[in-house]
């Protein structure tokens, strides 16, 4: 047996944030949830209907512990699909722990991380990808991340996968049928149609895989690297965007030795701003490490803000930096800083954003430019978006198996080998929704949930 309970065991946990607050919520789920809470509550719950709320007192023997509100959900109409009782008590840590202690004394036990969500999955309330979306919803920090989690929890991704998997099963069944009649040399599966479908499915999986970059950016924040030569104004830009002195500013070149990361929300999207060490050749070992980190951050970024001191760096040098350090596929906002030191700005390219960051600058203009770079790439994307690395890896593996099927069809490979590769592709797709799962997989997924969920 794995570390998670069987579905019929009764578990309890604090479902509200840890610490002291006005109200805390303690959740109990399982076949004996109503009876266990009834044993410590001042009013009888045994005949209570689902979706009912009662006000009363929690007792330890004759000792009054707290005045609480108890909410009852009867199976199967609850989050977990079992009887669920939630106790809303005052937020004292003593009261919370005391109620948990009383619940355990009377037959419940403390839930493992994610155990309520796992119960919901095992009882068919959600598939696995929808259950994972619940964790994403809880952890969402922006409007975009919230909307993405809501869509996945509603099952848009799941329905698409089930449809694709169903069609693949139909073809696999025909090939398996052929194997049963191999001696008669009967062909049930149209190889041309199978080839066309597999090709279509590969393209579809590639579209889903490619959406991961966008989904991951929405979920974890859009990696936005501020890069440039020393003393260009990178740290000043970061501080101005955040409206706080987050990064040290000095006239001495090479002040920033390591990366500094902060979150900036623009129009509902989280941007992970990364202030980096100035790019230059240096004999200083620590500064060399900083420059190396800068180049790594640029390579893995979604957006780059390249800033330069237009009073000392020529247009040619800027172009050399952009060509040498930036990938063409990564959107870049180029900022010509310190224009107040120039008598004439005619030599600055029109596409470069002109600024003097040490003076009063309207940061909303910068924010709008950053947001535009993100939306230009992704505004028109209307399909299903994946944001979970496990889903991406499963799609990648399924795709590889389907490429094998396609190659096998090109080479007129026998049906038993085709069937084996199709089964493997189905296996990978099935792990996303939980149609195919293992205790180890479920353990790894739900271990990352909070205890009260």
C-alpha cells in the first residue's frame, strides 16, 4: 500500500492558510466524517442533509472549546465524492490544533499532502490533469495564471486528449484485430488512412507542445532579462519599474555581480524582471561568473530589454552586441538611455526607446512596451494551452512513439510492431489524464499539494 489512504478512510486537516487569523477551516472527509464531527459537536449531525450549515459548540468532554459553524456535504455531491464536514472556527492556533486532536481521538487521522484532491481523483470527480489544475489555481499569482488554471480545471485539455486518444484506440483495435487473423492475411486497418491520421495527430501534439512556452510563462511569470554593458542603467530601470530601491546603483562599472529577480505585474501578466551583470570582458573572476550568468539568462529568456548608454556607445557597437548575444527569436526592446547627455538624438534609430532614466520618466510607457512584446507573440493564440512540465514531457514521449509508427508505415513494418508503438503512445497520453497511472506517479504529483487540499 502506498502512503495515501484508501478512499474510504476518514482524514482531516486545516484547509485555511497557516497561522493566526479571524477564521480557520478544518476539513474532514471519509465515510465516518459526519459521525466523527457529531461526537464533538453540540448538535446532532446524523440526520442532517447535504449542503446544510449548523451553528454550535465544539466540546472536549464537558469543556467548551469554541463556537463554530459546521458545513455538511453528503457523497457524492462533495469535492472528494465522500461525506465531507468542514468546521469554521476562530483562527487561534490552539483552537485549530485542539479540534484536530479531538477529530483524531474519535477516529480520523491527519491527511497527507494533497490527500483530499487524490480522493477526488480516485472517486472520479476530476481526472488527473484537472486535479493538478487545482494546485495551479491555488498558486496562481496573476489574472492570466488564474484564467489558465480555471480553463484546465474545467477540462478543456482533458476533453481534447480523450478525443485524440479515442481515435487512436480505434485504429489500434483494428491493427490488433489483424494480428488475430494473421494466418488469413486480412487487413482491417487502412494504412493510408492510418498514415494520414498519425500525421495529423503528430501535428496536433506539436501544437500542444509548443503552447507550453506560453503556458509556462503565464504560470511562472514571463522571464524578462534586462541586459547591456556596465553602467548602462539596468539597475536604475529595474528600480524605476518596481518603484523601489531594489538594486544597488553606482557610477562605478560592474556593481551588479549576480542576477536580481523581481515580479512585476502588467495588465494581469506576471513578468519576472531579471537585472544582470554588465556584459564586458573582465579579469575579475567574480565578474566573469556574473557575465556568464547574464548570457545564460538571456539565452533562456522570453523577452530581453537591452539598454545602452547612447552618450558613449555607437550604433555599430549596439548592433554588434545585439547580434552577438541575443537570439533572433527572442523579442527585444532596445532602450537608448541618457539622452539628456546628447545635444542631438538624430543618430538614434527610431525603433529604439529613448529615455533618461536618472530623470523623471513615465514608467507606464515602458510597461506598455514590455506588455506589447508579450502580446505580439501570444495575443492571437486561441487553442488549448498547457503549463505543466509533466504534461509536456508525456506529449513529447507520445510524439516520439507516433513518429515511430509513421516511419513503420513508410517501411511497411508488420502490424505487431505498429501496435506496440501505438500502445506506447496511448500509455503516455493516458498518464496525463490518469487513465493510466501508478502509485509512484500519483505519489509524486500529490506530494506537492498543500496538506489541506
